[in-house]
C-alpha cells in the first residue's frame, strides 16, 4: 500500500504514525479509543458529531488519498438525507436507515490493516513520555466519550466500555497530577465511568482545552 509521500507501508520503519510523540496524533488516538470503528482490515471513527468525523478525516488524508476514504451514514427511519451534502467527505458514501436511531450517525473509515494495527497497538501500550501528548490524548478521549456539567466543574466524566481501559486512564491521569479520580461500574448500561473530582475538574478542563475541539464550545 502506498501513501502520499511515496513510502510503502509495511514495516515499522516506514509507518507514518507516532501516537506518543505527535500531539495531533495523540488526540486522534484518544478519539479513536473512545469511538473506534474497525473490522478485519478496515479502521475508522464512529460518531454522531460531524466535527469529530471531519477531524479524523483530516488525519486520514495525511496518509491516504481521498478516494480511499469511505463514509457510511445511519439515519433515523423516515428522515431524509441528501447524499450530495456529504460527497466531499469521501469518495464513496452509503446511507442506511436505522429503526431505533434518533440521531444521524457517521462511520468514516479506510481499508488499512497497517493503520488498524498501529492504532490497536498504541491503545494497548499508551506509553506517553511527553505530558502535552498525554493531555492531547485525554482531549480526544473527552471529546469522544466525555462530559461535564455546564458549570465546568461538576460531574466531569469519561465513559468506557472496558474496565481495564478506565483503570489504565485513571493511572495515566496520575501522571498529570490528577489523583482524586474514581471508576464506577453502571451495571444497567454495562459501562464504566472515570470521574474526576470537582476539586480537580476545572484544572483538568484547562489542561486539555487547547487540544480539545468541544471544550471551548462548552464554555461559550
């Protein structure tokens, strides 16, 4: 597989991704970890927020030509979508109707086993040395699956489907000196929530806001 700079992706020496030393890519790792879409040989992002989908698209276009990108749109039953509104996002756009869906959801992806392997390996290792990259990673995680009350202090949380990921991020937050955190399991939803104490949440938001796409908008 060839990428834009002419290198062949096949070995660790030619892979164009470094999720632990590039702050933009650290953000992508956090965002993908929150809303990963992947199959055997395809990898992408699943989200209802088109801004986040476009952010991931910008990342993909640095390694793949536009014609490699694919977009699936899942719309509520009975709603009308003009495919032409989304053809600028990917070469191929497909629309599906979902009976129980209330919001439009997007799956943007590319067929690339090397990228899937790189993201999966990075998500398992999470070996950050640069604290700014770690902040950027959490900005992506928060944008994908985080929330906070309007006062920007209370109920600061990030949601996880896997316990080990929540506990891993709890340990990573300690490296940023956020120690008043807890992980709760909600059995009814089968999810895990990493809560940041209101005594530290404002500092947490401030630490990620320059990398986050959504935090500044919550302050307006």
